[in-house]
C-alpha cells in the first residue's frame, strides 16, 4: 500500500550571516545549505524555492526542506522534512574526480529513518538526496556555506552605545546598592539552555538587524536591578522581557536573577532603546 504525499512545509528557517559565514573550505560536520531546487522522483521539479535549508552543527541536523513523493508502509500522515535531531553514522568521502566532498549521515524522526547524501563542490554548489525509510527518495540543489562551531552562550538584542549609556545614567541615579556590577548590555532573546527551534530560526533570519524596544518599568531584588521592556517585534523566551542594569556584589547577585524580580515601578517616561540581534558565544 502506498500513499501519495505532498508536504511542502511552510516553516520559515533561513540561517544567515552568523552561523553561515561564507568560507572557502567545506566542513563536513558544520555546514549550512540554502535549498533552492527540488527534484522528486515522480513529480515535476520545483525551482527558485525560498526559506528551505539543511544545517549540520554540534552533532545535530536542522532540517527544513520540502518533500514530494510516495509514502509506503507504515502509512501515516507524513509531515515532511521538518525536524532537528542528532545525526548518526556520518561518513565523508570524495567523488571519482576528487573534486566534490560527499557526506552521508542518518537522522531518525519518529519511526522514520532518513539517509542523507550531500555532495558539495568547491564553487559552493551542493546536491542533496534524502532516502526516507518509508517513502520515495527526493533530491535537491542549493548552495552551501561553512558555519561557526563555537559554543553558543545566548542570543540577544545587543544595545547600541547611546542606549547602553542612557541606561547606565539611569542606573547610577537609582542604584539600590553601593557595591555593584554594571551591565546595561542586552535584552535576552534566549539562553542556550532554553532556546527553541522557532526562536533560533527567527534569530538566524534576523541576525544583525536593528530593532527598537522600550523600557517601561524598573525594579530590583536583593540580587539584581533591571528595567522591564516592551520588546516590540523581538521575541524572547523570558516571561518578563528585561535588560539587567546591575547586580548586587554583596549577595553574589547574577544577571539571571532579573528574571525573578517581582516588584516593579512604572517609569515616569519610557526609555527608547536601540540594538541589533546577535549570537553571543563563549
């Protein structure tokens, strides 16, 4: 029994300059592919695709690719190639001419095992074939870029210097402790421990772009001093979006404690802050 499947996933994921900084050397364990063309076995090819990609990094595969083909037993609703899991059985070789690097690996999503074959050329052209264990193979073309393998610390809206200085002036005027460590640096989008695929993909797509947020309240605990902000179009994993102003050295305060401030006071005049989206690495 076979089931015809049409799974063009409308799930935006486009990794740009941060993780996908262009380099000359293809790195088999850390690369990003912008998928632009699809070649199903039994259907017409599709060209000029947007917002589809394949990324290998830190032993994981981030897959956001369209699929069109025949699904076999076991028959179930096939969601298409849209998942993030650790890959297995990575192998690296060369084509017969010694020009292209061929990378194969397996990724299991649910009960379906996907075998990927990636053929990357020095001119950044790349061809991919995916063999799902329950469905027809499907091939793709696109362009590869090497990516940064450093350990991510957090993703944030990094304030520009005028905005940071404005907050430092405010913090000095309202500082609740004499012994403190000043920050006034960023609004966290997500820490590496709680970043979701959705937030990650948003940040990758908007890295380097400028946004405006607005500080509306200020508050402190025994450990941290912060302003609460309206993030506008910038998403965040934090329940209370904020910028940490300072921490209390006397209590060994840490910036993360700003998440637990409960006593807030409205600012007489909101403070407009500007910054850019950035990935911060250890």
